[in-house]
């Protein structure tokens, strides 16, 4: 059981690391999307008296985008990472459920042994105390090990995109349509 617990803890640490990596990647993608939206809004606009013709800004933006593309994460890589993460979480859940079943079996063996050994009248208060303690321990373990499966946690809530006011450049919180 200790070996299984260590294995589960190692899996949890790996899953947390993957979550941190995905959080970083998601933040990077969100920032890139915001920058891309700004570039689209700017489009071919150039200030008056500029030495660059209106189409030059678009060409330069395209060059910058192509140069920055190397540091971006592809959707395929992101999807593959998400699938690996989901597989690890499912494996962890299977292990936790197996552990819970073993806890129930151990509890049943303990209760049977307790009933057999504490059948004397003078030991009834001690038996009651042990049963209460055992029930509390089992409840605490179930509370700690309770995991709810949520396949689409990142999709169920809409993300706020940091928009800026055109006149005063103040940040506005607006929900993404769709």
C-alpha cells in the first residue's frame, strides 16, 4: 500500500507539473491572441506624415509574426499534451478508486476482528470509541481522496480578454463572444 501511495503521489506531482506547463502555454497563447487582435485593429493604418506607405506595416507585421512563430506552441502539441494529461488523470483516478476498495476491505476485516474480540460487556465503551474513531478516519480519507471528474473545466467558463479603451487606453474586462 505504501508503494501504491508513493506511486500515486508521484503521478500527482507529474500532473501538477503538466498543469503548470499548460497554464504557462495557455497564458502565452492568450497574450499572442491579444497581440494579434491589436495588430488586426491597427491593420494598414499609418500616422499622417509617415515615411512608410500604408501597405508596408502589414508586410512588416507579417515578417514579425513569421519570426515569432518559432516560439509558439502548435495546436497539435497542445492537444497531445492535453491527451497525455487526461490519460494520467484517468490512471490516477483508477488507482485511487482501487485504493478506496482496499480501504473498505481493510475496514471490514477490522470491524470483524473488533466485533470478535470486543464482545465482552465491560469493553463496550472502548468498542464505541474505537468505532467512532475508525468512522472519522474513514470519513477524513474519503474527503481527501474525493476527486470529481470534469472533462472540460477550461471550456465551461468564458475567459476574460484584456481589451483597452480606444480613447483613454484603460483596460476593459469583456467576455469573449461565443
